[in-house]
């Protein structure tokens, strides 16, 4: 498997989405291992810079905000 790139978006109404999504609520820490387990991915394949960027974005969330995290697999 190739490198797994993470992307994240700040949202204020996660309940408006219907499909399964991975969210980090304000005040929580992005846990890369939990994310990998949720999608049956190898934690070591997650891009380290993307993991740090996602953790930083989660740390900056304000009240009422969530971070929606998704991924893509680079060839």
C-alpha cells in the first residue's frame, strides 16, 4: 500500500452528514492509531506530516466545531 494522505475540514454541524465520517470534537486530540483502526489501515502508512497537521488543526478547534478527517491513498 502507498502512503496514506490525510485531509481535514472544520465543520460546525457534523450531524448533517449521512455517511460514516471520522470526527474530532473540540477539546479532543486526533488519535492516528484510532483513525487507522476505524478504517482498517496500517498506522505506519499514514503520512507523518499529515498526522501532525491534523493534530494541530484539532488543537485549534473552537467551541461547537469538529474536525472531519478523511484520507486518500497515494499510488
